[in-house]
């Protein structure tokens, strides 16, 4: 995940000051020196770093902080607030035209992931905002660009408008909007052509499309891993086109995160979305306050809750909780719940969103073996319905049959069964159950629970 190096440096720095009963100006100065170095190493723009450190320093040496009963906590609060402000303050929402369709121009250089991001954005608009987007293939220069968008459209079951590569992009955009109105699409996403670098021909064509379509949004797609180059590209596009938003891709990669911290400050253009993986649903709205909390090790519970709400079946969750309370939770239920937890995303990334996760030693190097989870699923899927509902009937012969069916040793089956029984005992304790399995006090264990 981006920012890991910056997060480690900042968290180590603020940890030194967190519990101090008294903080002097010298302490603040030393902390700000560390913060400055951490930001510069993260490839944050030098002027942005200078302004940030100045603002934090001015607030941190104020009387209300230095004379506070918890000055360390106050300074951390200031750093968090200024970091949030640096990235835009609050979420910048996507536009919605009063006279549909809402037109969004997707622009950027080649290699930034513009076409893929266009597909991801269409899926997000449909799933999160219940919209009906039309994808427009207006990149007639890059080989296979049209085919790529059509393939994505087929994969996502999303309509794609194309007139081939012999019609001008301006005409394609014009006819696409007419088609969107005719078919009642409320969003039009125009995938424009990119270049290896910013040039007059590229900007001239984009200006023509902008003049004709009068877009509600112009999103620049930039690769977060390019660091300060991303900021320079954003500046150039913004000066020529007047950007309304930036989409940062590959923010999950091995990047120092400087682009995300610099773009908003340098261009005054908000970051609207961030790409956090290769899957088509790995595009998220950008929340400055949540990102600041994650950088400072305070967790990101709101994003975790949203992921659960989007991916966990609420009715099934209620049924599972009832089964936990009445001791009727089965291996089949466990398998279903395990699948829902996996839908939330990589488990190691979910753990990092928990408050205090930064205090867990070795968490950044934690690698959760997805194969082990797949092995558990294979074992349970190799059981009959009766065996899943009544694991106590699993004798040696049945276990050997299951082992042969899933390709795992009998020892793994025994280990899974023991873990399952231990988990059921824990559920009884946490739901206040008596030995007969009747309901105890309300509250206690809530879904989703940790499977291992």
C-alpha cells in the first residue's frame, strides 16, 4: 500500500511525543524536522512540505497546546487536521447534471491506466450510485484501445459506443451523447486518446471535445507511482483544460505516496477516486480524512464498515447471528461466511484499517496465505450435507474419503474440525448461552467474525 514508508516514519516520530506530559518548542522543532524529512523522502513537492511544516509548527507552539494537559495528543490532532487539509479537506463528490446525461471526459497519458479506470468508474457508478453509464471509445490512435474498452464492457455487462478508428474523436463524442439520450443513459464516460507525453496535438483534440460536449467533469488519470512527474502532468493538463478531478491509479503499489499529497496543493484540483488494485471493483472514492488517519496509524473504520455493507448480505448476517445464539451454526454456514469475508478484499489490507494496527509488530510484512483459506473451503466442499450439518458423524472412513476428494491430508481435516469446535464454544461464551443452548443475554458476538 502507498504511504507505508511515510506512515512508518510519521508514526515513529509522533510516538515519541504522544505520551509527554510537557512539550517544549524544542520538542516541536525536532518533531517537525523529522516530519519534513519523512515527507521529502515520500517524494512530496518541496514547496508543499515547507508550507505544511510551517502551518503545523505555528499551531503546535501555541499556548493552548504547550500548556495543555495532553500536549502530545494535541499536536497529533493538528498533524492529522493539516494532513487532511493538504489532501483536500473533505471528499469531493462526482457531479450529476440536472439535464442528463452527465458527461465525463477521461484524459491522461498512455500507461496511466485510463481505459481500465474508465471501466472501473462505470462499475462504481452502477453499483454505488445506481447509475446507467455509457462507455465511449474515443481513442482512435492507440492500437487495440477500442477493443480493450469493448472487452471491458462485455466483462462488466456495460454498453460501449464505438464508430471505429476512422471517425474523428469529436464526432464520436457527439454521436455518443445523442445515443445516450436516446437510450436513457444518465452518464457518458468518454475514453479519450493518450500520448506518451503532453503535446499540442493531444491538447488541441481534447479542447475540441470539451468545446463540443461541455463536460460536467474532466478527470485526469495519473499513475501514483510516477511521483512528482504525476504532479507535473496534472499541472499541464489543468492549465490547458481546467480539470475538475484527478484519479490516482496504482495507489496500492510500492509507491511513496508523494503524488497524492502534492497534487491537490499544487493544482488545487481534488483527488476524486483512487485505484487500489487490478480488479474491476478496486476503485474507491477518495476521502482525505480517512487517508490521513491511515497514514498516522489511526485506522480507517468507516471504509471497513462500507466494505462490509457493500459485500455482506445483511439477511444472511442476521440468520448467522441467530444460529450462533442457538448453537445451530454449521460448517456450511461457516463456509458461506468465509466467502463473504473474502469478498471484502485482501485480509492483510483489512487488518491495516483497524485502529491501533500500527502497533502490531510485523503487520506490514504480514502475508496471509490465501491458499490456506482455499484449502479450508475445499475440505468443507468435499463433505456431504449431513457431514457439514453434523461434523460429529465424521469417522475415520469419512475423513479419508474427504481427504481424497479435496487433496488435503486427514491431519488438516482434524485441525479444521478442532478449530470449528473451539469457535463454537467461544460463540456460546460470547452470546451468553447456557449449556442447553437457550438464549442468554442480548448483545455479544456480532457478524462478521474472524474465521481463524
